[in-house]
C-alpha cells in the first residue's frame, strides 16, 4: 500500500485554526463554606482576553 498523506499535508490542515486553547479555573465558595473549583477549556484569539472571560456555575 502506498502512503496517501505526507507530513507536509498534515501541517497544512492545522494552519487554519488561529485560536489558542486555554484552561480556565475558577474558585468559588459553596453554601457550606468549602472551596470548590470549576475548570473549562476556552478558545481565545489573543492571550490578553483571558482576564475578560467570565463563566458562572
């Protein structure tokens, strides 16, 4: 069997996505007073937008 895809072809496919994946962790207090953490992966255009991300429980 001949190889269908070269290494160069794989690189061309991934070049279209310009967003950066960032893991955001938010800490909050529960009703009992314990600290809980919520984490989420978010895609942003620029790393400076990380401070502006807001998500709720």
